[in-house]
C-alpha cells in the first residue's frame, strides 16, 4: 500500500526510524551475562583455532625437517655409491693396464 500524500510518507519514514531505534535499544549491553558468555565462547573458539594452527605449523615443520634429513641421507648414499663405483672402475682400468704391460713384457 503506497502512501498517497507527503504527510503519510513523512509519518511512514518516522515510524520506520522509530522501529530501528527500538530495535537498537533492545540490544543487550556489554554487561549482560548472555553477551559475556558469547564473548567467552568466541574467545575459546579463537584460542582453539590458534592452538590448531600452531600444531599444524609445528607438524609441517617437522615433516619438512624429516624430508630434508631423508634427502640428505639419499644424497650421501648416492655419493658413497658413486665413490665406490669410481674406485671399482679405476681398479679395473689399472688391472687392464697392468695386464697390457705384463703382456708387452712377456713378448720381449
């Protein structure tokens, strides 16, 4: 239903403003037990969230450290294997060289 004249529009606006003010005044103040209870509940949820965040951060750091140690162990193992294979190859080359030298000596 639309207001038909200016006075009705003014009275409708005034009643809407009064309804908003009444709604605002119905709001409980900070000392209300329900408000403090909700505030404490929010604080508890926030603290739990922060604790979970810290636990996750610590867990991720531990996982990264474990992965880094595992990678370092793999690299060290690979380096040792390479060293052993290089030593074996050098030994084989030396044995082949010595065999050639001995064959040359036998021919003379």
